[in-house]
């Protein structure tokens, strides 16, 4: 579900707090 930022797939590891939707 990284349709919001396909260019930054590492955003989960770099900024997990920015994607609370996953948790």
C-alpha cells in the first residue's frame, strides 16, 4: 500500500512514524 509514495519505498524504515496506516 505504498501508492502514496512509490518513489520512496524505504519510507517505512526511514520514517515508520509517518505511516501509521500500516500499524
